[in-house]
């Protein structure tokens, strides 16, 4: 990718449709290269050279909750420094992370519904960064548009972003920027992560991700598990080099020059080590009571089918109470949970069904060998039950097809544009162009989007606007078991399709929607809509 984005776009469109190459004749050895479908994920496996620990030996870390630096009548003010940190992820080795406050995961932010959070991000990393609050209803200037960069402290002339497109970057902060989040939205498990144009995959992989939870009175009145029994679980996969560094196949590992990954990883980077809250296959001691787990798949390319081993003798393994956008109308039972990148499942596990002393392993049925295990719970002692699962959770009005005023179709495919011999990932055959708007929904409107993934699995994420899945998978005509409630990300299986009812609420302006396989996103599977 030696061309600037502008030059590249000119070249590819000069040839028009003639540049569309049939699948299988791309410069990277064809469509199936790197499709690790056996593991249910698009991508190629990177194997660690470092020695990985025995699973279930390291205690589950809980990211610290960030304290505001001050508070006024309507807002909490926070400060986060994005910087390099060194941490022991693998026993006896140090891993360099690029983290919020230098840690991975970053600190958890906890906000109240309707109270603004203002977060001053200071960039002490060597590259430009962008912060996106995933799931947030945020005005466009604060949403982390991929070219709205915060430059490193003191680096104006330091030649950052010298990959030819610097001129097109919109520098919103020189060293720092105050991201303002109104958070006028229901209690939910959001997360924040880097979103820098062309470099989101490597920058998230290096550690730029954290939880942002919204709480509200309605949820607190339900008596769900709280305190130590309300546990965020950020699941992701990584590979490590021999000295314990994160291994990622960037073309330019400094992330200052050429973007992109080595050809065979074009479909996604899969690691062989599963981390939960930054620890490899950790273990958590629990009491024999209800626990709430906020599951987040923060992997670049890996998807999971989670199950408990052993499953409970009676009842469901997981009682789902919430999805991406907050609480469901009522609890939904699952014995397995399929979770794609960026999706959240808020679930209750009832450990009272297991005798004290039982080891319960959270497994990944889509994994093989080391990636088939996620973490372990040990039912260590008796506990007093203080919580319950109420049969009615949130007031959630299902949208109906007849409310949609506009219908649109988007295909997520590989093809339609090439760069340096690589067939890119595209939306309706077009690579991302910050200047092209593909949809102009009206503020307040409901639209029906029919989306389809033609050749591989793609988790599709829409900024700002949450949606309800009307149908998915094609076939039985419903949303499927894993698409309950308000969503911001929906998983498309290979060849799969979904119909979404999207409510364009909140703010006018330009936002992105994209594939959340981060390698697909960086390789241009992204487009714009502008709420008018
Ligand atoms: Cu989780 Cu556009 O991102
Ligand atoms: Cu994709």
C-alpha cells in the first residue's frame, strides 16, 4: 500500500468495474487462504513462539474503575493517558502494551444514564490515535471518526502519519482531546477502543480497549447480582513472540508508515492464546450464588461459541439479561452463546446448581486445542444469595417492519477494488472513502437495512444508531437466538444475511458503519451514513 488513499482511489476508479476481480484470483492466493472456517472465524492463525502458561493457573484480573478528577452538576470529568506500559501477561515475560493509562484492558469507566462523561485523553503513544465509544450515542465530533485523530504529545512536526494521507487527517487534538459523551441512553455494557484510520487492528491488538458501563435506576431496581458478582469479561486472542511481545503481522510494525498486514492475514489475525481481562485462560473463584458476567468479544477476528463444562444438571447454562444496547425485555436461556467480535452478552450464571468444589470451565466450541478453552470458575465456597433474576427486565418496544420508511441493501464482500495486488474488503463493491456518503437517513427515522456477507463471516457494526434484528441467517424468518434486544453489532455468517430495523436517533452528522473484523475494517470494509 504505497499509494496515498487519494491516489489509490483515483487509480482504482479510473478502471471502473474492470478492476473487480473474481474471487480466488486475488494477489494473496485466493479467497480461501486465511479462512479459518474450521474455527468459525475468518482469518489465519498466528502461533505463539513464547511458552504459554498452563490454563486456569492465573487469577482473573478485574480492570480498575476510573475515578473522576472532578464532578459538577451534570458531568463527571476523567483523564486517561494513552501510553506504553510493560506488564506480565505470560509468567516470567514482559509484554509491551499500548494502553489507556498504560494498562490492558484499560480502566473501566462507570457512568450514570443522562450524566455526561467528559474524558480527556492524552496521547503519549508514538502514533496518532482515535477513541470510539462503541455503543455510545455520541455527537459526531466526539464519536471517534477514523480520520479525527489526536496527535501524540509534542509531535506536530515529528512526521507522524507519514503514510501519504496525513493531509486528509483531521487533527482534533494536539496531544489531548476532551471526548464528551452525553450518555443519554439505557444502562448497558459499552466499550471504548482505538479507531485510527487504517490502523485499528494493530492498535487494539496492542491493548487500546476498555469497558465503559452505563448504570441507571431502572436496572438497579431489578436486584441483579452486583458488586463483586457483577464481572466484566473482555475475551480476546493474542499471539506472542518468544520474548513475550504481542505478535501481529503488520507490514510496518512501527505503525507510522505503510498500513496493512502480510497477505496471508488479510482475512483476519487469529491468536492461539485466549486472554480474559488481559490474562491467559484465567481462573475465578466464585461463591455458589448468581453472578452477572458482561461478556465482550474484543478479538480482532475470532468469534466464539461459549459453553460451560460441565453444564448445570438442571436449568440453562446462561440466562441472558442484556445485549449490546442494554437489558432485554425478559431473560432468555441459552446453553451456548455465539459471540462475534464487538458483541456483548450480559448473562447470569447460577453457580448454586454446582456442588461447592466444582470446577466449571468456560469453553469455546469453535476453538481447537488452546483456543477451545477460555477460563475457569471454581465454586469455592457457600455464599448468601442477595440477588435474583426478575422475569421482567426492561420496557422494550419491538419495532415492526411497517415502521421502516426507507429500505437499503449492503453487501459485505471481498472484491471491487485492489491495492498492491491485494483484493480489498468492500461494502457494495466500494472501499472506504471518507468523502462518500452511502445513506442519508432522516433524524428519528426507522430504516430497514438488508445486509449480506457474501464470502466470509463478517460482524457488522453501526455507529450511533441501534437496531433490532428482524431476521437473520435466512430461513426460519426470525432474529435467531443470539440477536435479542437492541444491538449495535450483528454477526453475518458466511453467505448469511440479516434484516435490521435501525432507529436513527440522537444526532445529525456523519458516522461510519463497518465490519468489526478489524483486519477487514482496516482494509476498507467501511462506509459512511449521514443523519440529516
Ligand atoms: Cu467498535 Cu467502529 O467500532
Ligand atoms: Cu468482515
